[in-house]
């Protein structure tokens, strides 16, 4: 888990707005996909359609 104060301000603000809107989840690629791991990126990219279809 990343400490709140270590997240960029734009991420913290996006999360706060998401909560205020009553939305349970927010997808931030750089937090949800290991950026320097091509295997993780390939796995997550393959399922992104499933993730986004409910958004």
C-alpha cells in the first residue's frame, strides 16, 4: 500500500472526487499496472476491456 502523502497531488484529488461522487473504484494505470514489467502490462492490457466495460 502506498501512503496517502506519497501519492501525487493529482492522484489524491482524483481519488477524493471519486469518493465524493460515490464511485467505489478508480483506475490509475501507473498504480494498477507495474510500469517496468512487460509481463504484468500484457496481462492487465488483456483484461482492460473487462475492467472498463462496467465504467
